[in-house]
């Protein structure tokens, strides 16, 4: 074994060890043991087993067929796990159900078959063995590619469903992280697939690419704090619905005309506490409760001020009619929204 081989072993083995240790941490030592973290840990473990097989096959001699086929079988596990992980990261309360087991049938079939394959069967002149092995390889990598494609579609659908919606920081983090994760798996798939096409690239490139991807993903996961969040960040927020209810109540019942309207009164009507009601108005109306109500009052006052039938009404009377308790508060609010006084506004409309 020459020096370059030793370097390649060290690089690929380091990635293998790093992946296993990260998986153990996610599954057993991390305080927040979410389904998403467990799935990510399993992906790393089975990818590590797959890489370990590749290293042994490249540098070892007379590797037992059971190890070769078992290592290949793990790829049939990684695809479903990847899809489930992405779903766990974008869907609130995602849970694995009994029907998910169906996706593991290809893995179980090949894994069990691997125990019945012997070296003798892989004789150089055994045409059936070559056809079987070649067919298995093609199926496995197409299976993995199919799941990468499916996962990509799921991610794209998620992005489209939130088009035009202002995402939270956590939601942007999840989508960014999953995008990077998918790129990493695509690179791993390409490096292995090119090897089976007439040895386009050396076989050891696969494990090396895996090691690089694992280190990059570990860095990104740490930087983005991706293991601290999951699909719960996409939980539907009913704040928009509550705000729509508030607006509907204010407008349909003309609550703004009541001089005693308050946050407490509005909160009671929608079944929310004062703090929640205030926060929702601030979030969606971009103003506090007083300005929110006063804007409605000023719009109503503008209609009354410009109606010729109300020329005889004093401004103070209009101020009280639209819900203000004092003329001075009406004047202050009117100037704040219209940059002029009520009397000037009325004069300009009738001049």
C-alpha cells in the first residue's frame, strides 16, 4: 500500500467516524430528541456503513459477498429515510405510520438475499451472477435517484406553497438547510454512479465525497442550528385568521364608533386575552390599538365632514359621533392621519 492509499483511507475513514459520532449524538445524547434528528442520525449511520463497505472493497482483498450486498442494501434504506426526514422538517407533528414500512421492502429483500450469496456463486464464468449483480446495482442507484427526486419535489412544493408569504427566520433556516442537504446527497450519488459507468472515476472517490459532504453538512447544521428545529416551525399560525375576525367585527358592527371600545372589550369578543389581541393588531395592522381604531374614526369623520347635509353640524359634534371623547383628541388624530385640521379639510372640500 503506497502513501496515497494511506491518505485516502485516512480521509474516508475520518468521514465514516465523524458521521457515526454525529449520528450517536443526535440519537442518544442530544437533549431535543425529535423524530427529525433521529432520522438524520439513522441516515448518517447507514451512509457510514455504506462507505465502510466501499473502503474495505477498495483496499481489502477477498471481501465476502455478504458484506458487498449488505452494504449496497443500505442505500435502499437511505432513500426512504431521506424522504421521511424532509417531511419531518417541513410538516408539523409528522409521524411515521404503518404504511411507511412498505418503502423498506426493497431493502429487506436485498439484505436477506445477501446472506445466501457465496463466493462460489460469483465465479468469473458465472453469467447469471454478473447479470444479477449488475441488475442489483442499477436498481439500487435508480432507487436512490428516485428518492432524491421525490424529496426535491416535496421541497419545491413546500416553497411554492409559501410563495408570497413572509417566512419566519426558522422557516427560512429549514428550507436553506434542506436545500444544502439535497445538494450533498446528489453529489454523493453522482460520485458513486459515475464509478459504475466503466470506472469513469476511481471507486474511492465515493467515500471521499461522502466524507467531504458530511463535514460540510455538519458545519452547516451547526451554523444554521438545523438540529434545534423541525416541522413545528411550519405550524399554521391562526393570527391572520384572528386579525381578519377583528377587522370584520370592527367594520360590521362599527365598534370604532363606540367611545368606550377597548382592547379588553375586543379581546372578549374574539375570545383572546388583551396581550394577544394587541400583538395581532400590531403585527398585521402595523400600528397600535389606538391608531388602529382612530383610523376608522377619521375615515368616518371625513365622510361626515364632506357631506353637504352635515354643513350645519359643528366639528365637535362630528368628533363625538365618530367615537372621540374630546374635540382636542379628535383634532390631534385627524391631523396625524390627514396632515391637516378637520376645519381646513371641510373648508377645502366645500370651497
